[in-house]
């Protein structure tokens, strides 16, 4: 048995951002717009909205930042929340929208580090408009929030957090600088690979992850080399969308299990952290499966993924790992030490990774020594 949920409506295509004002108007009069610092709400489609309340946002969402944002959003009593930005902005907007009806603090609702109090079952509707191609947050039911106090990112999660509308316009990503293209794009690639090999995969997420992995593998190097390549940007926007649909309905794995505490320990971009551990995690997972669960269907999935990524029908898993290493290097993503991870943090990071919710989707239960090996070899 499996179920599949996504945003109530998805609009995709170059130029579709022009439709945002008309689509938002149908959802209500009082509009709250959460936007990134790179976008100016005084120009473009957002300028057509009638007196929206603006919430400018910089950086990844934190417990404290979200708490303040919810408190100030209450005064606006929005009928609809528009998220116009990268994954950080979309996550903040989804969190504000669902927390407006909660009487609890943010921390009370957080997974793993919080009290796990269920979120309200309904949310103010969210219109999510991604300006990066990576997280797929426009179609997921969670939002990772950084708690500096705990040194970790943990999610708010509820079916009510699925946006009412995801509008994916690849033209909005044309201005992403190469570093953001690399980090976000490698996140999308990882979010297709992990659901494809996850123990929670199902036939719908398989189809989405395969298509997304193919598009990310074709588009990523081109989008990085030439930010104005609309065909490559379109591949990446679709890969990100498909990755979000896949991860929200299956699970991720050890790469994201590690990314949660690594984000807390280093503050580095989420996609760069995923990329830094992706190749070695794949190697360690495959070795562990061959040693302890040689009949696991995940082994065939890793082979299939290697063939999709390399575009070679005869590619081996080792060829797939080599392709990942080459791509990560080409896109200039450094190892964990350069991303800010102190070797003294390895033990704590490994323990936190083993407790992270994404670990539950990994194709095999990794030992503490294997997780430490990934951290050491990825540094
Ligand atoms: N909710 C989910 O399902 C999910 C999934 C994966 C990751 N995430 C989270 O998403 C966040 C990362 O999101 P992201 O990778 O999109 O990065 P981001 O939203 O943090 O943005 C990175 C930088 O790019 C800038 N930027 C965004 N769009 C731009 C554009 N079009 N032109 C120029 N600059 C632009 C931003 O202002 C910011 O400085 C992390 O917090 C991560 O944990 C969430």
C-alpha cells in the first residue's frame, strides 16, 4: 500500500510567472509575500498585487527567525501566502502559513529536537514560486529549520504544508549565479537518486525519480557553464520539481541524514553538503548491501542510476560514482573540511545523522563506523 500527495495544482513553463497575480487573487484579498533579497517585489508580476504585506528574507530559516516572522504575520491576517524565492523562502512561507493557526512555539512542533506536537491540520493556502532549481520545496510537506542552539536542522512536517499552487517558471532561475546553480542543482540530483534507491520507493516515485535524475544529469553541467541556457534551466527546474514530488512520497537516505547535522555544524549550503558526501555514501551503501543484503533490489537501482547519470547503457556502479565525483569537482564543490566541518565534530555528526528522519529511508541500516567512514573520506 502507498499513497501519493502533492501540491493541489502545478503550473510549469517559461513565462508562467506572469500569471501569479491573477492566480493569487482567486485565493483571497489579503496577501502576504515572502521574498528573497535578490528579488524586488516593486517590479515584475509581484508589483501587480494590491498592497501585499512584504516579508523580505535572507538566509536559511532558523527557529528564532521563523518565530518572529509568524508573530509579525499574525497582524496581517493573510488569506494567502506567496513564496517567491529559493527553498529557504519557500520553507519559511510554508511554515508561517501553517503556524498562523498554532498556539505553540516553533520548537514545540519540530521533529527530532522538538516536542513533536502535531501541526494544525489546515494552513493558509500557499502559492510557491521557486527562483532556484533544487529543493522541490514547492511540492513537499515539510520545511527544515535550523536550530543553532541544537546545532542541527530539523523539519516541521504536515500534509497541511503542501502548497495550494506550485508555479515553476524556469526563466526565474536564469539569474542564479554559478554557486547557487551548483548547490541547488546537486540537491535536486541527490533528491532523485535517494528516492530511487530508498526502501520506501513506490512505482509513482520511481517514475518521477528516473525522469528527474535523467534531466538533472543532462542539464546540470550546462546550466552551470552557461546560466542563460534556458533548455538546461528548464531541465533543472523540472528535475527539482520531480525530486520534490518523489521525496515527499518516499523517503531520502543517508546523504540527507548527514546533511541535517552537517548544516547545523557548518552553516554551509545544503546542496553543497549533500554533494560533498554523495559519492562516498553511494560507495559505502553499495558495499554494505553487497556484504549484508546481496539480494536487495537497491543494488539494481544503483546500477540503473549509474546508467542514467552517465548516459552509458553498459556503465557500472563505479562509473556512476566516478561521474558524481567528476561533476561535483567540475561544479567547484569542496570537501567537508573546506565547507567548515571540524574533524572533532565527526563523532557528534555521525550520532545525529543516525537519529535523523531521512536515515529511515536509506536502503540499508548503516553502522556508526560506516557513517564515520563517509565523513572522513568526504573531508
Ligand atoms: N522543504 C523541502 O522539501 C526542502 C528540500 C531540500 C532543501 N530544502 C531547504 O532549502 C534550503 C536551500 O534552498 P536553495 O538551495 O533554493 O537556496 P536558498 O533559498 O537558500 O538561496 C540561496 C541563495 O540564492 C539566492 N537566490 C535565489 N534565487 C535566486 C535567483 N533567481 N537569482 C539570484 N539569486 C537567487 C538567494 O537569495 C540566496 O542568497 C535549505 O534550507 C534546505 O534545507 C528544503
